[in-house]
C-alpha cells in the first residue's frame, strides 16, 4: 500500500468513526437522557438541557501526551 492509499484509508476510517460516534451519542441521549464524556479533566454526565454533573476527576500522568488513532 502506498502512502496516498494509506492516507485515504485513514481519512475514511476517521470520518466513519466520527459519524458513528455522533449517531451513538444522539441515540444514547434519546434513550437515557444523558451521555457520559470526558471534559476538562473530569468524567461528567452531560444532560439534554446542557447541564453537566461531574462524576470523577481523571487521574492520569501528565506525560501521556495526545491520543492518536494510528
């Protein structure tokens, strides 16, 4: 597989993943009334009305760096 094909394949996977996550998030919000997400160093519940309830802080070493999907 050449570099251009790898780039296109990666783009397709990223696009499909984002689309799938949006659909799953919407369905979960409709079924349960909230989503559990990571936000600003916390695990939180985000409700339909936009309110947020902090559940637990995320305790991770500072040197982990960004998460990449490669």
